[in-house]
């Protein structure tokens, strides 16, 4: 949102406000905190040049601009979301609190958690009209006492500004190419390759190896010394404490890395070649084990497929044998014949039962009409005999059961009376 001179560009800040104010609009707070054409003017006057320090002062002021009042509140909510207060809530009696803590300025030791305070709960002598103080952190009584004593004695340090003060002109980025030069590995790599190929190092190679280390360390120490001298003679950099601390940390980190590299480089080349060979053997062993594992998995998969194919015979194999097909066809034909014969026998049995039922009704009617008359000497019509109807599918020589079987005591009583 700024140009190369550090001045804010109002058009880019306007686009920034459009994107930021979409958040309150999404939660139906557009009438109060929505974007308007005059939002930029309410934040900054367009006649003035807005630098970084003025921008931070305006955005972090109390209260901030009207369209951004909700932004510090959201920041505080996110900051105290996981803050723990080991204090009991005076309304819900919760043993501890998370988030904000509200303390009454009139009632003694009356504290509410954020849920009870936002819902307007009150108990005892406390009222919602009392003034409450919002706490976003917890301080133990011992820490409060020490702070009070230090404040009474005048030992409290001055409060730091809410944000760091930056210079008016934008600082150039730190050129790390001059501070941390690339490590010259060519000579050392050549020495390692020569040691690996030829076996034990010769005295000439050892001398060359030590000279390379000494020259490499001397160059890096000279670079550090020149950079320290440049820092001491640069007044503008010394005016910025944060920049100075950052560069000092960078120097300390670089010096520690140099010490670690020096410790690693002082090892003889034989140790380096030995470690290189050991790592190479380990990588080869891991590759061989991975190949064997892959082959074993493929063999297991192949055996599983063969077992499944053997345990599930396919219809194609059965169709290839004509003897099995002929036997299967005969069995199906015999099954159809037996089913037809069974249905014919059931139909014949049903007809016989109907005829027997009619015969019993006729005998009962004659017995009640003329109890002293014999059915054989009467002038009536002769008693009909049951005629068995044979179906086309049944055989005359095979009878499933006796025609009178299943007839109860009614039939016997009718013949006894006759």
C-alpha cells in the first residue's frame, strides 16, 4: 500500500478497506461497519502524507476509526481465547474461566466470566448498572503486590510504545550475499574424491587439506571483521535498536555456524571417506531390502489369485465335458416327470375326498329320513358308488392309499345303522 518512498497510496488503501469490510457485512453488520466512499477520508485526511508511523498510530489508536472499531475487538478476542483465569465465577459458580474476565468496581471480589457478563446475569447485591473492568490476563496476588511496591517506590519502568518507531525513509534490505558468502566446497570435494579413490591420504594431500581449511576460515573471519567495522561507523543503523539487535543476532548465528563447520572440517579425510562409504552401504542395503519386500508382496498376490481361481470352478469347465452335460439333462428330465406325477396324484386325491364327502352327506340324509328302512330294500334309487377318475399322467396299477382311509366315525356309524 506504499510507494518506494514509504508514502501510503490512497487508492490501494481504499481497495484494502473494501476487502476488510466484507467481514462485518457477511455477519449482517453492513449498516454500521459497511464500506462507503467516505471511509478513506474518515481514516486519513488526503491532504497529508501518510507515513508508516502515522498509519500505525491511526490504526492502533483508542478508539480507532469508526469503520474499523470492530477490528481491535476481534484482535482482543483472538488473543484472550485461550487465556486461563483460576477464579470462580460469582454467578454460574464455575471454578475457572477462559477468555475475558470482568470484575465489578463496586462489589467486593465480584467477578463474572465472559458468558455470564455478555448475557447480563447478576446475583446478590450486584447490578448490571455497576461499572465493570475487563481483564484479559491473570496476575497472581504476589505479582500484584510486587508491582504495587515497585510503583510506590518509583521503580516501574516506563511503558513501551504500542508499536516500534520506524525511520521516515524506508531502509534498504540487508544484503546477505556479502555477510554469508557461499561455502567454497570445490577443493574439499576434490580432496575427498582423491582420498576415496586412492585409499590412505598422502602427506601432500593432508597438507593441501589443512591449507584449504586455514584459508577458508581466514576469509570468513576477515568478512566478519569488516562487517563489524562497517556497523560501528554507520550512524543511521545505530539509531535503530531493532535493526542493530537483528544484525547482532545474525552475526552470532553465523559465528556459531562457523564454529560448527570448523569442528566438522578438522576431522581427517579418512573419517569422512569412512562415513561416506558407510552411508553408501546402508543405502544399498535399504534398496535391496525394499526390492525383496516388493518381490514377496507380488508372490503373495499371485498365490492368492491362484487359490481363488482354484476354489471357484467356472461354468466354462463344466461345459467342456459332454458326459456331465448328458447326466445333467437326464436328471432335469426325471425331475420334471416326478413333479408331474406328484401333481396328478394330488389332484386325484382331491377328487376322491370330494366324492367321499358327498357320499357321507347322502348317507346321513337317508339315515335321518327312514331310520327303519334298509337302503338295499327300499324303492329308491341305488346308492352311488364312488368312481375314481384317472388323469392322463397317473398309472392305474399304483394307488396312493385306501379310498376309505381318513374317513372318521361318521362313515362307520352310517354303515352300522344300515
